[in-house]
C-alpha cells in the first residue's frame, strides 16, 4: 500500500479508532488491485475470498433475478468497505459487483480477516459500528421505496448529492444506473425527472440544477437523519 492509502484507511469509519498495530495485523497479507471500468470483482452466489476496501474509483453492487433482470442495489465510493457480512459469515454473496470508474481496491483475504476479527476486540467494536451504519442506510432505502413516490425518491437523491443545499449537481452515474438504484425503470425515471421540472429541477445529461432546495425538501419530505 502507498502512504496515502494508509492515511485513507485511518480516515474510514472501520479503521479510524483502530491503533496502528491492529491495522498492520489486518493488512499485512492484503494487496491492492487496479481494475478498469467494467471489471467484475465477484458474482452473485460466489463464495467470499476477500474483504474489499475501495481506495479510489466507484463500484456498483447489483442484484440479478432468476429471469436475468439486473438492478443496482448501491454505489460505493472511496473509503467504503464491501461486502463485510458475507465475509464474516463465510456465506455466498447475495449481490454482484461492477466497477463504474477505474478503481484501486484493497483486498484482505477473508480467512485472515475472520482470524483477526476473532482475536481483536477493537476491530469487533469498529465492525459493529460499520454494520450498524450500513443497516441505517438500508432502512432509509426501504423507507424511500415504501413511503415516497418515484419523483419524491429522485428529488431526495438529488438533494443528497447536493449535500441538501441544491444548486448545480453533477450526477456521478449514468441515468440508467441511477434508475436501478432508486427502484425505477429507465422510463419511469425519465417521467420522474419530467415531473420535477414543476418543482424547479432542470438539466441535461449529468448536469442538473435545483433552483429552490427548500421547496424541493418540502416536496419530498427530505430530512438530514443519517
């Protein structure tokens, strides 16, 4: 690992409270892999071999139905850890991955991670916090799907991208991928965008403008609870 990689690890929720010796124990068998956009790390149903930490780039987690339909479940960015539950339980992955932007990924062998986890109380405590954070993100997604209309889900997502303040927003992914993440078809996603024009949202391609963040927050019942 490079020195800036170690600094990034220390800034992530999983590693921030771990002493340097614990990080050294956890990563001494790890290695960094560079992967281009479009690469696949693992497929749904594969047995976990590594714990992955994204050092740069972007990665999408996707799910696939028996009929072959695919949906984006979540996006991961620099500093994120994925998918820890499968590694901890040594059970097959419930999702697949696809690299969206050229990525550098730290790969910690799964067996080594479980061995350190069994002996290190500090790592256990850090992992509990990390899994709790992901659980809250999952609950927010479920609430979005059950309690918000498609235009409201899109509005809330755009506000998240803007930090809640509105203004100019650059979409980090293609609209088709965003549609899957928000539980929409590309067609319903386009209709939702069209409906948001009445709420002051305009744009073309990946460039979007939120004219009145306060109004849009009211429209989608936006909150800052994380």
